[in-house]
């Protein structure tokens, strides 16, 4: 482990350190796992942490994936879980909106979204400084790795980029958990102009190791942008969620890390000048060959090809 990386492990907050004038403070909220808590109680707990982060000057705040629900529920078949879904806008975004309006910041709040009768999404709504929803992302790659998400959620069908209304007018996008395993997701939002990508997760033990830090850091290296990952910490039923929420700079260096801290505000000041520096140093976005890639992506899928 190099000296810089060792330093980032000692604290949950660290400044980027490179010179520049477009700076913004962001954070991942690493909430405790709350087995058997009701969504309303989890919302109260999450609101307290978001308010704490706001008081500490965080301008964009990211709680974990499906923050108000025991994620373990999605490893089971239980129709009652649908009772916990809500519309966007809805009660959770309205509650978060009171905080964003008070502090003039943004919260990217994961929500079990009920879009219409029988249509549900694993979503993340962005609530802005005026207290309203300014963007909503729906998970593109609904997970089928041990978990049974496909029984509950439909696939999202689009990527978005939005810009903060205040300086430095950061360009921001969201993906969710399993999406990060597909480099196409981060590449697409980068081509939309994104400078900071936020990714709420619910990652237990099997998603750790190389499936965690290596993948997370690679998404920054692939695109030359900041990436922010939130996770819960603690045990729900038989699974342990390992925390390790992190912020990665455009060079793939971890600049803030939550480790195993409970209810941690994992924050960093991001100098967006580094995005330009990274994309000049390694111009992968400039050299992408979408014209060539589409030749292959438009062919039959992997499972069809191997049986041909």
C-alpha cells in the first residue's frame, strides 16, 4: 500500500490536494444496517445524518441504495415489500427537500419507487436547493447476482446529467450499485459531460474485495471523473454489509474512505479542475470508437452467440 493510499484510510474526510478553482464538497453517508426497522424510522435516522452532513458543508449528499428498507428483503419472495414503495415526488423526497431548502444543497436519495400500478423501480431521486426533485435515475441493470431484484424492479431506460445551480456548476450523474460493474454506464454519463458520478450501493460480503475497490477505482480511471460510492455497514439477517464507502478522484486515487465506521459522513472536497487534467493526461474519451463498438454490440447477445 502506498503512502497516499494509507493516509486516505486513516480518515473519512480528506481534501484532494491539487490546485484549482472549481471546488465542491461531496459526501457518501454510510448508514448502519437496521434490521427490523420500519421505513419511517429509517427515514428519521437518515434525515439526521443528512442534516449532519449539511451542517458540515456538504453540497451533494449520497445515502446508500434503498436506504429506507432492509435490503435483505430483496433476497426473498415477499409481496408485502411492495407496500413500502412510494412515488417520486413523495413523502421521502419531500422530507429531504426541507433539508436541501434549508442548506441550499443537493441530496441524491435512493427510493423504492412506485411509478404506476404494477410498475416499480430501484431509483435515486435528486432533490435540489429549492426542495424539489430535479432529476430521477432508475437502475439500469437490475441485479440478479444472488439477490432477487428482478422480482421487484423493472429496468431503467436512460442516463441523465444535471448541473448544480451554484458554482462551480458541477456536472453530475447517478448510477446504482450493480450498474458499476458495466463500464458502459460510466462511459455513457462521462460522454454526457459528467464530472462527478454518484453510485449508491447495498453491498454485502460477496461484493467486496476486487469486486469493490478495484471496480470503483477503475470507473474513475476509465472516464477521468470523480466517483462517489455509498454503502451500509452492519449485519442484516445472514449477510454482513462491509461499508467501505469511498470517493475516488479522476486519477483513480481514493481520497476518502469510510472503512467500518458506523453512520459515517465520508466527505471530500473535489477540485473539478482535476477532471480536465485527467482527461488531458489519458484521453480515453477522445479516442473512443463508438462507431466500431456498435458493430459488435448490435450483434446477437453473448448467450445467443455461444449456442450458434
